[in-house]
């Protein structure tokens, strides 16, 4: 099955700096890569996603890049703000059992933005 | 707004008890999921369902079963709760493949 590795597990940045979280996946057939943000006491919520026919996608301060050859994708947050502090999860989907929409998640990155 | 609700935010049970965790979604989604979240281990899939009465095992199904009698409701059952099942349980739903998953707020289960 799919295996997703996520780094780093914790990340601390100063407000206004950029943050980068990286993920690698093992199944070359995976073709959908969502990123979720989980705030304290809540369930994860999608913040951005990318599909395999696209190399980069941007939404305001958040961007995701995908390198299918190397099987890795990254989340970039620019001009970080304290409200960006949360746990971020990457995921990969596709290949085996695509119809069910089954995603494999990374272990999560705890981002802390210091004012 | 899509809403996924879980029957309890906090639950305390004793070893050996049968435990039911309920999840309801209000957007007519085909897929529903149960995950377990433990520190440092991310979200691990227990079971998922892509249609009424259909279910498939995820990565860690041992000790759990599920039921989906109606499209909007997906139940997780711990037949005989054990202390190593103390965890945060998250339910999610999605419209179909390659779609956003909408998560409930989670149920923190403690088994004593």
C-alpha cells in the first residue's frame, strides 16, 4: 500500500517568516495530494490540494508544489501569522482502490508561529 | 456548509465494554471514514465505506467493526474495549474519490 512520510514533525518560525513542510510518497500511481490543517480541539480541514497534472498551485499565502518524478510534494506558507499555528497533515490518494477516495496521511507537522 | 457530527466529544468506558461511536453527515456524501489519531502517528484509517452496507478495512481494523445502514450514518463499534484503544477517533466524509474529506470534531475515548 501507499506510505507517506512527512517532515519535519515540529517547526517553529517567527511571525512573517516562511514555513515549508515536505512529504514523500511511495505509490507512483497516486494522483491526488491534499493538505489539511488541524486547529486545537477541531477536526482537520482542507487548506489546499493538488492533482498530478499540475506542478504547483497557489492560494494567497499558501502554495503546494508537486514533483511526480521524485515522488514528493511540499507546502509553503509565506508571511506566517500566529493563526497559522496548527498541526498540518499531507496525504496521498489514488492508485489502489481509487473509487473509495482513500487517502494515506503523513504523521503531521506541528507549526508554531511566534509573535 | 457540510457538517459532520459525532455523538460524543468525550467518552469514558471500562475494559470489556461494547462501545458505539456514531457519525452523521448532512451532505449526501458517498464515502465515510473512521480514523484514529494518536500523537506522532498521524491519522490512521480504521474502516471506510463507499456505499450503504458496504465497508472495507483500513490499515488498523483489528478490534473494530462498522455499520452503515443509512447513507448519512456510519457507526464504529468496539466489541470489547481495551486500554490500548484509548485514543481520539475522527469521522470524515467525502463526495467521492479525489475529493476533500470533511471531518467531525472527534471523540476522545478513554478506556479504563
